[in-house]
């Protein structure tokens, strides 16, 4: 297999999008192509992630919509879906299409339009990523399932409610430095603890946002990347994809096998270990999820993730900054775009283009994207060029 | 890239499934694994196609459901979607995952549960594969769009209403010989012409069926296929994927660029030309679609497809038998499974296991799967081993 590089990135501002689904797709895709500084006719295929536009917008078959939006109607396209890991699945397929020599240049992207729907309809659409027969149909929602995880975590490792809140506090602080973030509002631990209760112990400030947004990445074979593109190139060092049972009743919910398996594959391909990673974008659909994930990724010992956050070790100036973008919690969580927006941030940091939120000595970055209640996970590792 | 082979196939009987979505997935997957005669623990990943279970069954994230159904919970999984080409997109991704050396053995599959919903809900869900903003929202449905294609075809090439009906007559006759087919009912040209009118000139007998069903394929690297499997092995010679604009207003609707592009790629990879193909399963969502497709595949000259069918050249004993399974028209069209059920038939024929509908001298077979109004197309070419 040959090397694959990121040559272009683009995303919309997250939040309520002031146009149609097509407008949002076009904006993200055109930004990525423009950033790549390539002749767009070099693009040979489109890998597109969308979670539930079939339900929320009545629109399936979105791949060709992307092709039309960028004026390349005859490209082969496909849609990938794996709940909240949807965007990274699209990335992974695009990555392998180049790695194996099928294509030289591809566009990967994702989008989700959500804010036009009411909260009950959004909740119902999200709950379609549970085992519906056993879970959603008896009233389970994602906040309730991850609340179970938080309670179990407290039972196993002690009540870290205050430390857990710091994940939200930190992500909100980072988002204030990200112009694409949906929330620009500093909060403190008391704000989180006293927030509107959602599912004990989670309050509304422990939960990620309902967002519109799109994010796109242009990938090219490393051997041609700097010949065709005028952008700052970032190389993909590794990619991993793990799975686990969808239902909550039969698995460990304070450590996700999907993350551990994906991490093993990604680290193995990159020839790296957790301590080699300078910074990461980590799936934080809920504060507890970020804590479980940074442990499963090997950044911190099991049961120590919450304390590590509260000690500032994951802050922008910490040992391993997490979610410099603001994360799903404060940058936003447009499901199909989320994994690609994580990669947008990793690449921005590796290029040294992150402005006020720039991480010092950012050479190797990772994105971690989780789907369902730990049912599928994609992890990618990137390195900037000097 | 290395060679890829089919080592196992399985499908449910098409029609109204007497169990749940999970039951249907389990039946198809277990049949394929059993047919492959392998230790199922060799399977490393699952590529799964489902079109619109998010809308019709409220279930997204179906990959892990497949993993659970076969008792391999920790496998990486993903869902592919490209409207009616969904199943073949899953196949293509599984094919490339082995071709590029990522995995040695994968399970690809697809399923759709449809008969539990009313006709208006099915029609609405299907219409999500149009450009919804421009088409479905102003009342367009797939029968109406393909009726436009039929009328335009008549305008360009003459009124072939009687010859077109023969596509349905032939597919119904073939389905009578296929125990997995939904319809076992012989019809004649008058039945088709006098059928309940759907969208002029199409009657209900020009339209494919609403079906439940699942179909699965086990793929392995050719270099290990006969070492790990006790089944009759079939090799994948080529795969092609083409695209075109989603909306009907801006394209040629009597010849689909998506098919022509996919065919060029698949024939090129296989080093074959149309006349090398012994038989094919060709997307026949409507009778007119089969006619357009067999022309775009290069089997017949433009404008001559309908006559070729009426002359018996695509019958079981014709020069190039088409849809020996009964096709979408009479075997059934469970959207996410359709492309894989086509491959099930191609492999069955190449193994010489097709019983009463066995095609003589079937050595090289092709499946053609179209999504949307010619918006995406996947074509695969297979060869049996002596």
C-alpha cells in the first residue's frame, strides 16, 4: 500500500446553517477544494458520510448531490453510515481507495442538517443508532445510555462528577478560540453541575450540541501530493476501525472494545504508541465519553481520565491537548460531518494554522470518532511535514 | 492488487419475511457462512448495505446488528448506501478491502425490510433517492421518472411497448424456476399491457416488486480461497463504479452515463469486452430500465434492446441470458440486498448449481446494479473455476 496525504480541508461554521442542505454541502466542499489549490478535475471519486438525512430531511442517495454541488456530476460516489462515526468511515474508505491504487485523488466529506427539526424528532433519529428493538422502543435514548456509563464509572472508580465537568469547561474554553465553533461561551464547573438535568448525573452541559454543518477533506497519493497541490501537506500515518456489540446490556460500558481495537490497528499501522501522540480530537458526545475514550486510547490509565482533565493535562497547554477545536460539546456535532471536522482541526493544528488555539510543537495528531454506544470506532493518525 | 474470490453465498426467499429484520439478517448471513464451509472466526470485517431502514424501521447503524447476528460482536462494520445500488456498493468496498491487503476474509451483505409498510410510505421512502428538493417535493416518484424515460425512448427509437413488455414476461418465466423468487406466476404481453396503470406507459407489470430480503457473500483473497473453504470458488475479474447527476432534468435519460462509466472500468479491469460475457443480472427496476441497461452495457446496439428481448436473445437459451433469477421484476427488489442477490445468482450459475434455470456454458457472468435515476452504478464481473 502507498502513502496517502491530506491536501485540502474545508468546513462550514457549525450551528444553525442559513441555507439548504445542498448549500451547506457546496460550501464545505468548495472550501476544501479551494484550500487544496488543485484543478478540481483531478478528483476521481467522492466518499460521503451522512447519518440520518433519510429521516430528518427525506433525502437519501446524497453522494451525487455532492458531485453536482461541485460541478463534477459524473464522479462515482457513495454514502457511508456508522452513526456518529459516519464521517470517519467516509474518510477511511477514501484513504484506502488511494492506498490501494484505485484512485489518486478523492474528496471525502460529511454533512448533517439537524436544527430544522424539533428536539423529539432529533432524539428519535439519534436513537435509531441503538438496538431499536431492545432499546429505543422501550424508551432508551443516548443521554440515558451514557448516563448509565457515567453511573457505572462512578461506581467503579469513584464519584468524579466535578472532574468530569471539567471536560465541558475545557472544551467550551477552546471553542471560544475557534471561529467555526457553534458555542462561544465560557462556563465553569458550577454551570455544568447546575445545568438543566437530562439524565442523572448528566446535565445539558454534559451533552454535545445539535448542529448543522459540513466538513470535507481532499486526499491524494503522497507521491503526487506536492506536485498537484499548493497547500501545506499532512500525511496519514495510520487508520484503525473497530467494532463491538450495539446493545448496552451485554458489554463493558466503562471501556469500549471498539476504541481499543481501532487504536491497536491505527497505532500498529503508524508504528507509534500513545505517548507519541502530541494532541487529539476525541469523541465527546458526553463528558463521560471523552473520559472513557482518552483512557481507552492509552493516554491515561483506566479510572484516571477525569482527574487528568481536571489537572489541566488535556488543556491547550497541557501534556496532551484534547479537543482544541472545542469538541462535539462546544464546536458542535453535525453527526455525518463530525469525524471530518475533527480531522479538519487536526490538520489545521499540524499546519500551524490554528491561530489563538495553536498547540505548541504539534507534530503528530489523532482523531477518534465513536458510533453508537461504543458500537463502531474509527481512529486516524496524522503527521505534519516540516 | 491481489485477486479476490467468492467463497460463500446466502440469501433468504424474497417476499414477505416471516420474522424480524434481525432474523432476516441472521438467516442470510448464516447461509453464506455455512455455504463457504469456513471457520467463521476467519471473517475480519463486515460491509453491509441498507437503503432506508432509518425511515422504514427506525434502525440505523445496522453493521453491528449483523456482527451480533452471527456471533462475532467485535468485528469492524460499516453501512453503505447508494439507493438501489446499495448492495453492490457494499460488495465493491469488501472487494477492495481484500484486493489491497487490508483483510483476507470479509462478509458483505445487504438487507431491506419493506412489506411491513404501506404503499405511500414505501413510495415516500423510495423517492428520497431523487433530488428531493427539485423532484420528490413536487410529486415525482420513481415510476413517474422512469415513465418519462420510456416515453422519451419511444420518441427516439419508436414505440416498443409490446417488445418492452417481453422483459417482464421473460423475467416472470425465469422466476418460476427460482425457489427464492417472490413471484411464481407466468404472464404474457397482454397481462403487462392491460395491468393496472401506474405511470403511462408503465403498468404494474412493468414495475419491480416491494420485497423483504437479505443476501450475503463471503469474500476471500484468491490466494487462500481454496485453502480455507470447501466451496466451489468463483473469482472476481473486475469491478466498476460510475456516477451521474441525480436529477432527471439535466441528463440523457435513455442512456445512463453511470452505467457506461462503470462498464468501462469493469471491462477494463477484467480485460474483457461485452461479447465475452456469457450472461448477466441487469437492474430491471422497470422494464424500460432493463432495456436501457443492456444497451449501455454494450450487449446490444442503442435502440435495439427491446427488440433483442422480444426475439428471445436474452432468454435462458438465448445468446446472452439476462436475469435468469427473475430479476427485480419477479425475483424481488429488497433494495439493500438487491445487488448482492444478483451476485448470488451469478455465482450460482457459474457453479452450475442453478437447477432448472441453469444456463449452458456459463463461464463469465456480470451483475449490474443502478441507484436512483441512473445516478450511481456498480458493475462486477465473475468467472467460475473449471
